[in-house]
């Protein structure tokens, strides 16, 4: 099922209109995520873990947002690792620290 959830989310990101704003994309994916978490939390967690490991936009930062808004406590440590990587310059620019810290506070 994890691959199905990941496939659904990947497709949702890919087909989202490029003319729409980033905020619209985040809102759209968050709405879909609520339903998918209810269907299979474990598989959803695995998908978000994979997105965090990608270290690429938009999926990694979508995962950061989703994790915080849905209080996915299971992913608190991987978020801390991402924050550490941002602070060390291994992943993303330093301004990405802010949304990661925000999600950590929401958990």
C-alpha cells in the first residue's frame, strides 16, 4: 500500500497546475494527506520519510509541512536530522530552517 500512497501523492504533485501558487499546492496536498493518513498511517509515514530523504523541492518541504500540520510524531527525529543538515549546509539553504522549526513546534 505504501507505494500506492506514494504514487497517489506523486501524481497529485505532478499534475498540479504549474500556474498555481506554491501555497495552493501545499493546501491541495495537505487536503489529500488527511484522507490518506486515515487510510493507512503506517504507509503514509513511510512515504513522508522517503520524501524527507529526497532532500529536494517540492516534496521534502511538502513533507515538512504535512508532518507538522498533522502532528506526525513518528517523524520528529527525521525532521531534526533534516534541520541539522540544513544548519550544516548539507541540504537546502539556511532559510529552510524556519519551516522545519515551525513543524517541529507543531508536533
